[in-house]
C-alpha cells in the first residue's frame, strides 16, 4: 500500500476545520480534550488523562494513548499540544480557492498546534483502517504548552515506553525540523525607592523608575553570540507629581548554552543590584527557568529516520536551530531523543496566522510514514 495515497485529504481538512472551531485556550482545553478522546474511542484506542488540570488550575489534563504494534520494533512517541494562544474565542477556518486557510481575521487560526493534532489523528485513523503492520505508537496531547510548557512539566514521564519522539509544533515548510533549542530564563526585578512630592520636595524621594531605567540602559539586549536578551516590561509610579517609590521590570534570556544563559543572568542581576545601590534604592531580584537547552545529535536514529522518510516522500529535509521553546525541551531532559517537526503553521501567535491544504496533507503523510517506518 502506498502511504502517500492513503491520507484522506477531505477528511483531514474537515477534521482540521472542526478542531479550529473548538475553543481551547491555555487552561481551558476541556472541549478539545473531549473531542480527541471521542476520536480515540471511535478507533478503539485506549487513553488516559492525568490530573495536570487540577495542579495548574486548568480544566483538562494531559491526554496519553498507547497503540499496540504488530512489529517487534521500539515504540515511537508523537506529540502535539491542545491549547492555542489568544485571541482565540470563536475561531473559524476560512478556506480560500487556492487552498490557503486563515481565520476570519479577528482571532488566531490555531494551526499552532491544531495542525499537529490533526496530522496525528488522521495518521492513526489510516493506521487503524489499513491494518498495515507497524511498531507500537505512543501519543501525547498536552495542555498549556503556550504558557512555557506548564502542562507537560506536570506529566509523569516514567510511564513512557518510547526513547524517541516527534513533536509536531514548528513553523516552516514540511520537512523542516528543529534539532536544537535554547534554555529560556525569565527574571523580575522589583525596585523599592521612597515617595515624595515631586514639586515641593523631590530631594526627599528615591526615584525607583530612574533606578530601573539606569539598569535598562546598561543591560545589553538583542543577539549576543548564541544568546538573546530582552527587557519586556517596566511598570512603576502612581502620579506625575509623586516621586515613584516602586518600579518592576521583567525580561528573559535565551541561549543554546545553558551555562551562557546563567552567566548572562548573573551579569544582569549584578547590573540591576548596582544600579539600585547607586540610586539609594533597594531591589528584589528573582528568576525562573522556563526551558532547558538541548541539542539532538544529527547522527541519532530519530534524525536519520526523519531525513530518510522525508526523502522517500519527495520532501526536502531541513534541519535547523530554533530560538523557540517547546515540549521537546522537556522530553529530551527526561531521556528521549527528539525532533520538533513542521506541521503546517505560519505567522503564529497573530491574527494573520495561516496554513494551507497541501501542507496539512503533507504533514499527515509524513506523520503516517514515520509511524510505518521500519528504521
């Protein structure tokens, strides 16, 4: 059987459009989770939902399924996240005559990551219908990925049998895959000065915003070698005639080297603390690790299988780095070798987001071919 011909394009596009119509914001994936459960049950695939929703104040958990194989080969894991960024309420897939699929313009489309969810569901549907021999397959549809992978962070990785994973959650042409992603560190600095009347006695105040601004001018932002730094927000003050007593600034660091990211974090903390001291202000600095850097070696079977499968399907494999974090950051640090692969999403996190019929079909074909691979 030719797997290239086995994807049902009309069914796939109908599935994608239906998934898009389901509201599934981060922490509100209940309806999406129930829809995937319904489709798994229709295929007689057993599933389990964990209690992540309770832990993160959401209404749904991570959804796991295991499909028994008929070939004596190691299992493979396929993963996509169920949540979409805002604005997402009332999403609708609008399909143009040339095959381009957009939203109505007032919401995101949700191709991030419903293109991945659709590709996996169509692939396993064909797998079940065809009766073709295949290895064991594991599926994981997680919640709250868009909130720095909050959902997958609660998953019990010890339940996984697979040592390799394909995460369908990347922009770019089908055949693109990210083998390296950064550590992402966030930081927050709360400056505390002293208020005073700005007109009568400004000298009695300690200007918290000025202390924070001094730090901002000294912190190098943008690309710095393989690291990026950004100051994202600064908030402070209560009125134009009051010397502000408090100011909060936040930012993030991304680097392919976790060591470099933490070194940059230390430098930033020192700048902030020195700026506060010079202004006579106090400051409380805190940071959080959102993702840990990884690099999947291109000699690994998970990469070689992907490249060979793309070539067989007439797709051009393109291995790349990405500055974006994903669930794969967590998989790799729990012992799996993984790639993040393109599933048909463009201009993500905006109301201009789009996909197209051909890309959705190619993503599903690639997913199915990986599931059927004997490599």
